[in-house]
């Protein structure tokens, strides 16, 4: 279920929708290629009973405006930081899944003082996924379907690609219909922006020893697991966990497992 009562705010020339739920140390949640993918996490009492969860619907997703596409990663980061500023939050636990992981990494790179901990759920690292035929070839076909006007078929193929055949039915049963409206932003904004993004040694040095929680699905396709393995290589101090019986869309498929690991991680790295 999508958490009720979203709020609206004008940030950097666009009116965007966001949620501000619970109280306690702030947690900034950055979603990937599905505007409501953090919805299940927003309903996890283990988090909401002890933490303040902030979730911004990115430009073009849900009821958030998008004056132009593609939206750069720089713009995504600027929107997140502007939201935190408007809420009077100087530092937060920052978490992101898939494309939201890229946003989270760039926030940690560009505004390290704002990030207390970093939680990454299979960040869709372009240098990894676009070089892996298991992802690159079907993603290209999905883009072709979208360009041909077959947006639902494009999302179906993309959902198969990121979740794998075994867990696609579970995802499709609860989430696929909610994903269809996001096709335009995925294929006209997120994918092009990914093509110009990288995270090299200089970026890693700027993030430094920031505590990192690195999560991936045990049943995720190898291309997405490889992203988590790359995070472990980039940040040897990261705490890496495989989530059993789940795949790339872990926040949707296993919100309780993700929330439990996040709470434990936050407790061991308290933000005061």
C-alpha cells in the first residue's frame, strides 16, 4: 500500500511530492526507476517507530512535475539537498535502491558532510550493468519497444530483466501495474542520464570511511549482483548482506528484511 498524505513542495523550479513520516534520526530514501518503490518501506514500523523517513518522488514520477527531460544526476542531488534544507535537516542516513543508489552515491560524493551512513540496495552502476549482456541486451530491446509505442511491453521486459524469471511473478502480482505509468521517465530520463554517469577512484576517496550497508538479492540476476560486488570492492569496509529469496526490487519484495538490516545498521552507527 502507498502511504497516504503526501506533501508538496517547490524545489529548484519544480513542484515535487514527498513523504515525511515518523520521528527520530532522519533517513533520506532515494527511489529508483519506480516512483513508489519505497512505499512498502514507509509502512515498516521497525523504521517508522524510531526514525524520520523522508521520501521524495523524483521529477516526472507520480505527481511530481518535470519541466524537462532528461533529468541529470546533478539535478536529482540538488533536489534532495534542497528538500533536506527546507526541512532543516543538516545530516541524514541516506539510502537508495537501483537508480536511487546512484543518487545516494553522488550525494555522498558531492555533499559528504550531509551523509551519516550510506545504504545501497543494488545501485545500478552503469559501468557494470551496461557491460553485462544479461542486462544490456534486454534493456536495449525494452527501449526499442518503448520507442515503438509499446510502453507496457517495455516495462514487462524491463521487470523481467531486473527481477529474473523466478521472482518476476511475485513482483508482477503486486507491483507491475503500478510501474507502467513510469515508463516515460525510465526511458526518456533515467536511462539517458545513466549513460553519462560514472563513479571513479576520486569519488570513492571523497566518500571515504562513511559507513556503508551494501544489500543485494540472493536471486537477483548476475548483472545486478555484480553491482553489489563492485560496491564491496570500492568500499572494503562496507557491510554486505545477501537478502534471501529476493531480487533487485528488494524494497518491494522484502521490505521487512531490508528494514530490519537498516535498523540494526543505524543502531550501530547512531546519528545524534
